[in-house]
């Protein structure tokens, strides 16, 4: 049995209930049914527990995004899978809790750098997935798609993620070859 994982699981339960600011080491210990000194054997302090938990959650979400990107599914399915990993990061462990931002927001005091790195990794993954498939800049398209996912999360409308992703991709992907830049008259002139 992995006691560090148990500490992180207990930390997650406390964060959902109390939030990062109000959770204490005593809360984590009580949640595990052990003494506070026992928890200190696995984490240095509450901030260490929160950072490790944030790292674990972001790593799991990134693994799901990478799996989606690496699949041989159509572009829409791969892009949707990458964005769905971002949505599930928030919806999964914090579906019924108002405290997700304290752990999963790029401005969070303890874990903001982890969140920013995750977003950068998602952007790079989306950019690579879109390279060769979109008309214009894949990096810009990736930024638009990430903003779409964040906006749907904020509006509590993640049910629209797939149709919205499809709509954006339809606008970004070419449907026919680009027209010639010159006309017939220009080609026949000496």
C-alpha cells in the first residue's frame, strides 16, 4: 500500500470539503485516521501535499490528453479528447466542490506554476495535433480551442464541448484546395 498516495487522496478529500486555505495537516491526518506526525513522514507540510496532489492530477490529465492525441482517430476525436482531458481535470475531482480554483487555477499560490506548465503542455500537444490540418497557424488555433474549453467550463456548459470543437475545427480546416493566386491572363503574358 502506497502511504504517500493515501496522504494525497486524503488531501484531495479535504480540499474538496474545506478548500486549500482552510485545510490543515490535522484535517488530513484525521481524514486518514492517523496522527499528524504520521502524515509528516510522507509530506513536508500542507503546501507540499497540495503541490504533490496538483502534480498528480495534472499528470493524469496530461496522460489522457497524450493518449487522445496519439490515437489514430479522426482529427475531431483527437482534439476533443485533448480538450476533454482539461475539462475532466476540473470536473472529475471537484465536480461538487467550489474549491477547484484553489488547486487548479494558474493564479493559485501553491500550484499555479504546475497549472501553467500543464496548459503549456496542452497547447504544445494541440499545436502538434493541428499541424498540417488547419489553414492558418496551428499555435493560434490551439490557443482558440483552449480558450473555448476554459469558456465552457466557466459557463458550466461543458456539454457543448464536442459540438463547439467541431464548429471551430470546421472553420479552421480547409475544405478544398486554395485557389490559384494568379489568373489565366497573367500566365500567358511574356
